């Protein structure tokens, strides 16, 4: 609960929407229902904050080490209250969501994997390392793949310690 709470706090701090908790993870949305011109940047910042929260928690004495991987993707989605008359919930669905989930599944411990559209939405692409395209379920062609570079994470972590 503590770790999921820290992650949810990161989403809310960057004005994202907490969509749902999924087992040992969560799904967050940036850009719906409230749009910001820099939603891609906010998603990256929230992901970095999540990694920092897990790192700090892992440094506490007696805590079992937790590992977190994150996937971020951007694109068109259907957003709204979905369901039926007995149960509805606000969520997003679509190919961009499916790709984000698959990127999350591919990510290793402490890794943030990012889709091509997210990278293109940002002015500064120097924080990304281009990886070999990957084959994803449901996609006919390999999907371009990027990773937030370790240098970017180190800069963010160092900066957050000072604040």
C-alpha cells in the first residue's frame, strides 16, 4: 500500500489521472480528462518520481527490495466512463494503451521504456536512448522503442535530493 500510494502521489503531483490499480501496479493517464500541452513531459516526470520513491524505500533498513519497471506511450484513445448501468468507471482504451502495457511488461527493474510518439512530443530527445525496435503482440511491424537514459535518472535523483 505504501509503495502504490507513493506512485499514485507521483501521478497526482504531475496532474495525471490515476486510472486504476492493477495487482502490484497501476495505470495512469496524462491528457485525459484534463489536457496539458506538456502531458508527455509530465508522464516522464511522474515516472522518474516513482523510481525515486522506490529507491528511497529500498534504502530503508529491513525492507525487502522492490523493483519497478515503467512503460509510457502516447496516442489516440477512447476516454470516458465505460461500462453498463450496473457498473461504470472512467478509463481509456485503444492501441496506445495496449502498447503502453506491453512496454511496461518489457521494462526491467528501474527502467522506463517509452514509445516513439511520446519521444516526438518532447522538444529535448537527448534524455532518450533509442533501442532496437520490438515485436509486440497485436502489431504487424516492429515498434520503435526508447529508454529514459540512466544519466537523466541520475540528474533527476540528484536534483530531488537537494530539494
